[in-house]
């Protein structure tokens, strides 16, 4: 026999829920933080140390997209959901994997109205992959270099600046930057002029990153002299990387630089090109090659007018986590005798064999 107390129990639960002061919340800021915190422990071992080190920061900022939506960012709400039913019945064959294809088929307004979540996830995943990949082929003797030895263009181009920087993202495929600086490789003022750099980074598709730089200024130290050198220095450099698969990557760099000592002088010029290719044969083994061409018509690189070329082949083996070895052959040649020989003469060619050991330790992870 069922007692009256037992029979009334389900009704009591329903009434209790119905009259509760607050309706149950299925999600919230704390859930976002909790999931972000727990997700860190499930990441691949290669990148987990970086996220563990910054766990508190990542957990706290997991709610940023919701804060942006609350703040009224009109582009943010569609990135939080996706209404599949709007694109047709199951099994939803009409849904396009590519965002641009979806817009072309259904129109921008419809795609925006019914949510962008899958493409937003793909976009952020691509940014994360690029952040942990070799987005720059030249870091001085770092573990993420394509080759061990430095490229000619790397040695020639300015690679350190100190000054004011401003970056403005324009959509999800373009980022614009501006920098005001004392000069190339300068932390202190060495003349009465500031130099400027303008940069655009484009990601037309997830496998391609294209960087365009223009740098200009007066780079001649005048030490405060009123009649000191006041010539102009201009650099145009564009760099593109292409990673069609997880194992293969390619890069190319084109540069044109001109320089004058005094305003009104003829400009000395250098034009250069470099191409890179890298293939991960197995998990520990990779092979890479690089080719460079420098037409140093103004003697800006080596102090003499010449055409320099080089080709480099690198074999890499990761012996253990935190330790790798690189074997490398590099051949340089010029259209004039330029390379010193041990007997005091100079030659048009120079071949180099290298063995490089790269060992890293500590909590630093990711590409560097």
C-alpha cells in the first residue's frame, strides 16, 4: 500500500522547483572557468607545460567572450551559437565546412543570424596552431628554426626595435601595426629623428600567413652635429608561410632596401629573396632546405658590390624531449672573390659543414 507521503513526493518536487526564488542556471561564468581549468590537464604533453604555468590567467579570461558580448560588441554574439536546423533537415548535408562557401551559398545575413560558432572554433584553433608553430623561419639558433645557421637576409635586416607599438585587428584575417622607434637596433636616440614601421599580417586561409613590412627613417648617427648625415633608409620586406599539412611547411621572403648617407645622395640598394622548405619525416626526424639570392648593388651587406647566393640543407633529429641535434651543409658563392681563405687569399665560394646541438630546459614552452 502506497502512503500519502510517498504519493505526494513527486508533486512536492515539482512545486519546489516552480516556486524557487531563482530558476536553475545550466551555465555561467564559474562553469566557464571550471572547464577551462580542467581542460589544461587534457592537453598534449608537448604544449601542456605552457598552459599549466598560466593556468590561473587562462581560467580567469575564459569568460572574456561573454564579457565582450555583455559590453555590446555587436560582432560577438553570433560567435557563441550555431542553429543547424536553419540550414535544412538532418543529416544537415547543406551546411558548408568553409565559412566563405557558406556565405556564398546562403548569404552573409543568414549565416550571421544563425551563428558562427563552428567557424569561430576553427579560427581560434588556427591561431593557436600558428602560435606554437614556426611562424618565423629565423630565430637565432633556436629550437624552432628551419635551419641551424643564420640566413643572409636575417643578418642583414633589422631584427630589434625599441619604441612605441600599436596593433589593430581588422576582422579575423587582417591585423595592422605601427611602430615609432629611435632607430634600427637602437634603445637610445642617436639623432634628432624618429623612424616608423608599418606592418600588415594577413591570413587569407588557415594554412597561409602573409606579413608585409615597410620601415623608413633617418638611420645615420649625427651625434648632435648640425651638419651631420641626414640620409634616408627605407626597407620593404614581405614574408609568407604556407603549411599545407602538419608535416610540410614552406616560406618565402622578398626584400628591397635602399640607403643614403646625406639627403640628396644617390641611394645604395639591395634586393634579396629567400625560400624555405621543411618536412617532418617522422616524429623525431625532419629535413629542411633554404636558398637565398642577394643582389647587393649598393654594398649594403658586405661593403662591396656583388651578387651573393647560398643553399643550405639541414637534417634534424630530436634525441629526447628538450634535446635535438642538427647536421647541416651550407654552400655560399659570389660573383666576385669575397670569402677569405686560411692562406690569406679570397675565393668566390665557401662550403661549410656544421653540427649543432640545441638543448633547452625549464618551464618555457611553445615556439621560440
